[in-house]
C-alpha cells in the first residue's frame, strides 16, 4: 500500500493544477462566482452520500479493512446536508417547479457529475475491501485539494456576508484530512498494509481510473461555471423534447 499511497500523492499534485482550482484562487473573480459550479455538482455530492451508505459500507463483514471503511463512511455519508445548507447561504436556492428541478438534475450540463457517481458505484461494487480503500484514498486526496481551495473562498465570503459555510468552509476541510477518517493513526496503519503483485497492479489501475473520473468531474464543473451565469444555469433547454411528450 505504501507505493500506492506514494502514487496517489504524486497524482494529487498534478490534480491540484486543474483549471477549476486556479479559477477558485483568482481573487479578481467574485468569490460567490468562484463557487457557482456547486449546483452542477449536486448529483455527485448527493450520490456520494449514498455511495458511502450503501456501497462502501458493509456491516456484515469482519474484515479489518472493511471495519475501517465502515468507520469512514459514518463520517462521509451525510456531508450533503452541509452542501444543501451552503447552497442556501450562497443564494443558489432558487424556487423551481419540481419538473424543472428534475430537468436540471438530469440535463446535459449535469451529465458528467451523474456519470462519475455511476462509475464510482460500479468500481466500488466490483471491489474487495482493499480496493474500496484505494478508491477512498483517491477520493480523499482529490477532496482535500478541492476543499482546501473552497475553504479559502468561503473564508473570503464569510468576511463579506458573516455566514459560516459548512460544506465549502474549514468545517468540512477539518474532516477531509486527505485520508480515510474515523480510525486513530490511520496514516501509519495504511502504510503497513501489504499487497501481492496482482493486488498491487490492480490497485494502481484502480487509482488511475478514479483519478481520471474525478478529473473529468472537476473539468465538467469548470466548463459549467465558465459557460453559464447563475440564473441561466437553471434555465437551459430541457433534454426532454416537448414534441415527444405531445406525441
Ligand atoms: Fe465530505
């Protein structure tokens, strides 16, 4: 596992160079705009809670790594509540008809966040506890980069608005340590996990694929935030053809 963690660390440095992260660091842009990709991330963030609750967690297992993962999921399965609270504080909590909110959540603009969460479900369902741990380590490494940046923006916004941002601010970052959480001395424990050659190769490939997915996600959020303004984002043409409905 030691080599896998080193691989993840190297990929994390590269991931930190993606344009969305530079966009969030650009103080010439209104801080609220720098977080205006968040509605597009909703399918991923909501799905991520369920990934923890229903796929990463396995209460029937006594495997020590699975027990560690179960602890981790207790921390990570409810952060979407903080996200919804911040959506309100950021002023993105528009009133929409139920059908319009469905059209947005299943629109082309939110396709990648949905797709990425489906793929994570697929990888996690095919994984043994050790492979799940590799997926979690990549998610934590990339999450740590994203939340380090959002916390900076949230700090700037807090000075302006007086609001405390639970999901985007330091509150969330404090529990997104960059590694699986909920177990004492986790970093040392991870270093001691041994793998055979086959496990090692599979873990490397899996880590690579999950980095690709999260890169795809972050790039889709960047495309969204640089394409739409806040209002327009919810008013795109539906992917449902009205002529089809009438027929
Ligand atoms: Fe989280």
